[in-house]
């Protein structure tokens, strides 16, 4: 793990109770499976559970004692780790780095081993075993059990952090795309390749020309037009929620550019007041939409 990662803050999601509950539960399951399946270093082999007066009355075999002791160890670990994670969530203001989180886990781990040692010394009274030696024994054996769950937990946090960073990056890209869409009108051809980008304020209108569209726009105070191979229908769908509205089966207009709405004997027309741009007719199908837009 590089230094840059060690100095980064852990994801804010880890300060949620639900997230910590998932981690503690996963660690408990992983620890129990590790004990039952692998039995690291013949754990508890040195402790004779059957000589314990508290257990000898209802424990029939060393195997039963093994499972009981395993369950007790896991329960103790879950309770202590749950308390530790509750404190961690309540201490979110500390803004732990990965380095701080690893240190927290080591202290957490040492406390679990200390409590298990105390319980072992109190319940089973192993002969000829001092507390320090028993603690070292339990610490080593507990390390074998919890090493994999803790590593998996750390990997989960790193993956969670990277996923969150990717989501934030994607969100940033989407916001930039939305800002670009608001500032510019992008025209794609029938192969979905961008062919033209026009500032929204400079776009005047779009004219249908068979399998092409003709884009009329202003550049350096001069009227220009460009042809893009696409259909009016697809362009209308793309610009449905913008100020570029369809007014005729063959025309779309930038409503922000409309100067006059004129009705005469030949119908209703839009005037832009721009030299070189002709008046655009409005068909009956779109007259209500255009009128409502202008009244906003």
C-alpha cells in the first residue's frame, strides 16, 4: 500500500451505522468459517475444555468444546468490534486516514485478544500457563483467525473508496456534459458522430433537406449554414427540452432568437430580424406550442 493511499481519508460511507453493521457481520462470518474450516495452528488444542467444571457437565467431546469455544470467541469479538465501530462512527469528526484506520484496527485487535485471554484464564485455568504467555498464545492464534477478515475488510474499504471516486468522476463528467449541452447545441450525424457544435445563442434555426438538416447560425455577425446528415425527427427528440422548438415539419427555430410573430393571409410566420434569414412558417400543428412558449 503506497504512502499516498495511507494518507488519504477513508470513505465517508464508513461513518454510517449500516455500513459498519455489514462489515462487522461479514467479519464474524469470515472468522467463524476460518476457525471451522482451517482450524489455524490447531487452535485451542492446548486447552483442555473437558476439565472445566463449568463445561464438563454438558460437553460430551472435545469437538463440542471446540465449537462452543469458537462461538464464544466470535461473539466476544463481534461485541467488542461493534462497540469499537460505534465509537468510530461517533468520532467521524476525526476524519480518519487509512493509516489511522489501520492503527485503529490494530488497537481493536489487541483489545479483543486481551479480553479473550482474560476469559480463557478465568474459565479454563490452564495449568502452568502465565497470563503473559497465555496472552501471547491467544494473540498469535487470534491473529491467524482474524487476519483474513481484517484484510478482506480493508480491501472492501479500498474498493468502496475507488467506487465512490469513480461515481464522483462520472457525476462530474455528466455535469460538464450538461453544462456543455446548455451552452452549445451539438449536432450528430446518422452514425452518432458529432459534426457540428454551435453556441446556443448563435443558433437561429434548423431546416430539413431530405436526409440532411441545414443548420443556420451566426458567426462573427455573419449568417452561415452547415449541412449534417440526419433527420429532423431525431434532432427534434434530441432538443425536445431546449429553447429550440419545432414550428413546422421542415423547420425548427431557436425561440430566443424570435423577434416577431406575424399573421397574414398566407399564414403565421416567425421573423428573426436578421439579414439573410428568411421568415419561417408555423404550421397549425405547432402554433399552440409556439404561442405558449412566447408567452412564458
